[in-house]
């Protein structure tokens, strides 16, 4: 799974458990020990999911979650609180502050992975491992295979990621800037016209039938045809 997870945890034993569990499940894990380290990491390439311990030194995890929700750049990032604070009032506060899910220690590695995968399906379907389908198109992110009416289509990595994102959000129009942020990453600085080049290559690879599903919305951007989703 092409998914980056930022872990904010100060307990070395829990850090190692999370690192091992995530990497074994195919995630790319970055581990930080404080809210301050996490904030610095978030200034670079954004992760797909953030796991936050409530009880952190200096700035608490709940404060970090609140700060993330107040920052437009990180406001939409999926957050799971992973903490020993298991009282109902704690869960309510964590969720009301902005966490999407709340996992109480001790937890099973299988449950953690299941929670992350479920959250990705809801909040970030373009990085989940679910098979995507749109009309005659089918995309399997686990095998990196795209088929059109059962015929395999060969795509370069960037065109694959672009198609995967569009298929995960059928009917929704994205500007060039939004596609750059979502597909290339908001830390990458390249010309917006680069998107046009890759859209053209994607359409060429898909041919007349598949390429027509990738629509240009004049003055707005691109979308995958909703009628075919």
C-alpha cells in the first residue's frame, strides 16, 4: 500500500511496535516523539494518516490535533488518537477536537491496521487498497494493474497515480493546483501545465474509449466522468 503514516509517540516500546506493525503492513512510517517534531515533519511532505498519542511531553497530542484542524494545509488529514486515556469523556473530547478515530492502548496490531484501512476508505480513497472501478475501467492498487474491458493498460507511475486519484473521486472537478498537491505532493514545486502533459499521456494510454472518461472542464480543471463511475 502506497500510504505514508506519521506517528507521534514518545514511548520507545510503543514506537517500535507501531513502526514494525506499519511497515509489515506495507505502510511507510515516520516516527516523531513530540508535537513539535511532528509539526516540523508536517511542514514537509504531508502524510496520508497521522497517529497521535494524547500524553506527549510539552505540547499534548490533543493540542496538536486541534492545531492541525485549524491549519488549512493539514485540516483534512485523517487523525487517529492512539492513547491510554480510555474513559468515555476522553474519547468524546478526542473526537470533538478533530480526531477521526480513537484507539485505546493496549491495542492489537491487526485492529490498528484495520482502523487505518477503514479510515483511508472513508477519508482518502485514493491511497486505500480497495479496487476502483469506473465504467469499463478497473484499477487494482495492490497489483498496480489497470484494465479496460478486461484488457490490461500499461501506465507510467505518474499516470497511474493520477488515474487512481481521479477514479477515487468520480465526478469531482480538480484544478491543476489541486491535482499537483494531491498526486505529486504539496511540497513539490513544478509548473501547473505539467498536469496537462500527464493528462494527455493518460488519455493516450487509455485510448479512445477509456480516455474519454477523463474530462476537461473548461476554466476549471479535470474530472473523471461521473456517469461512468
